[in-house]
């Protein structure tokens, strides 16, 4: 079993010695692991223990307990989550917006952008019962797809390539990817970043349709397509992880 396959089936660890960490503890077995390892995922806000195949869950609990101070310190350094709730503030295309859940009005649409005379711009979401967060999430997915389709089309036409498919998902390890079959995949969270950052990621993945590597010719393609390439790369490195604070879970 590959590492990717093993990590798709984590086991939740409940050990009274750990107390309330405020984050889930997941155990993942890996046949090639020679020792226990521990990390805190910034994107998933979870404690992850990787075990060799022969270890049991009791050993995992003991391992986390021995490093409990380190775990609490790492969890404490994570920025507070910002769920999709009424009056919370989130970025949209690099600009702060306040989420406002409103009563549905016939013919007004589900989501509408509004600029008050003062204060934050608003994302007004028509809410039926508790549907506001899921409606906002679906709208953001559609906005991300629209923006990415436009920029992917622009960059693909520019260098004469044709993507086979474009998918928008909530991926945590990459902002974008390109398969050997020409399928492009992107994180919906790019719609929260400034437009020049989304444009860089789109150009980056389109360039892989010509150069499936990160060699000099690849970077030359991206550099010609995106004048603010270095600025966008720096933005993602400094602020990118912060985008994972926002939103509701998929379950």
C-alpha cells in the first residue's frame, strides 16, 4: 500500500491521557515507517501520528502524551479558524468582506455583493434555516471556477496548449496541479487571494502542459506570462496557509 493510500484512511485516536487538545488526533499506518512521527497539520488543524505497521494504538497514545507540550505549543500557534458565520470577515479576491446572512427575497438571488457607505464590503447570503454557510461555500466554488477558467483559457491560448479538464476542489497540499493527461486541478481558496496570485497559479499549471517539470524553460514560460511571478510566490509562502482558516468542513 502506498503512502497516499495509507493516509486516506486515518484512525481517530481517543486517549484520556491527552485531555482536550481542541483538535482531532489521527493515526496513520505506513508500512515503510521505521519509527513513530508526529506533526500538526496547519491546513487541517489536526494532530497526525504516523506509525510503523507493527505498532498499536496504545503506543500512539503514549507517543503523543510524551510530546504533549510540543503539540499544545504548535496548536496554540495556529491562527483562529473563521467559520462562515454571520458578521465574520473573510477575504474575497484579496479584499476583506463581511459575511451577512439575510432573509431570502424573491428574485434577489442567493448571494449578492454589497458596498455599504462605510465599513467592510459585504457578501450577502440569502439563508433558509441554517443553509447560509453551505450556500456561501457553493457560491465561492463557482466564483473560483469562473476566475480560473478565464485565466487558464487566457494562458493556454497564449502558448498554444489545450487543457483536457479543469477541476476545483478543497485541496490542502497544493494550490494547483497538472496531470500527465492534461487535467488541471485547483484549490477553490484561490478566490480569496489577490487576483494576481490566482493568475500566477493558473499560469503555472498551464505551463506544465508544455513543460512537465520545473526546469529553466518552464520558469521562463511562467515568467513571461506573469510579470508579478515572484511577488505571487512570496504572497503564497507568507499568507497562503492563512486561507485555510476560513470556511466550513465538508461533513
